[in-house]
C-alpha cells in the first residue's frame, strides 16, 4: 500500500450574494448533489462522511469514503481536515474562502483541496496515479462549478 496525493486550487466570482453561497456550501446534502462522483455526504454535527462513487485507477476500481471535520468562520471560511472513523484509505484537507466581490451582489469563492489516498500500487506507479487523481479532481471541479452556479440561480429565482 502506498500513499498518493493531489492538490487543486480554484477561484471564481459568482453573481450571487455571499449569504446564498454560504447556505449552499454548508448543506451536506446539497454539496453531495452538486459534486460529481460523490454518492452521499452524511453529517453528524461538524463531521461529514463523504462516500464516493467507484473510481477507476490503472485498471482497478475503488469505492472510497472518508470523514472530514468541518470548521466554520461564518460566511467567510469553511475549513476541513481528515478525521478518520475506522479504516479510511482516503482523506482531504482544505478550505473554501468567501468574500464580497463588486459589492454584496457577487461573491469571490476560492477553493483549496489536497487529497491523499492509500492504494495497493507500488510507488513506481506514482506518476500515473497522480495524473489520474489530477484528472478526477479537474472533472469534479468543473462539474461542481457548473452545478453550483445552476443551484444558485435556481435558489435566487425562488427568492431564497
């Protein structure tokens, strides 16, 4: 078993107020719905357990779950760190930073994410596995970006 990791940082300005963006990002069921490859997120207080769909890596597929301790600086930062419950082979560290952009009508959103996974591959496979991980993170990020924008438009239209 070897550990592999990947990192991604994304930034965007969304044309929605920070309160609305915060509401979406602090709702585990909504985050799960918006994030590709995530089957579910269950929360027990500030612990969120993420269950991913099967992910193919070098001809094998893995179904991973991990638990994150969430901490909040209201309406400006959500931080998360791996807080394993039992034998978890994956975990993340990172944060969401929110700030006003162009007044209160828009929000600047920055997401930092580092993923570590223990997989039954030799260290020699590191370049291929990390390239796969970067591809998965990019796909998840692109899908999340499209989905959150759609969710924010829907909620704004409903007056939430």
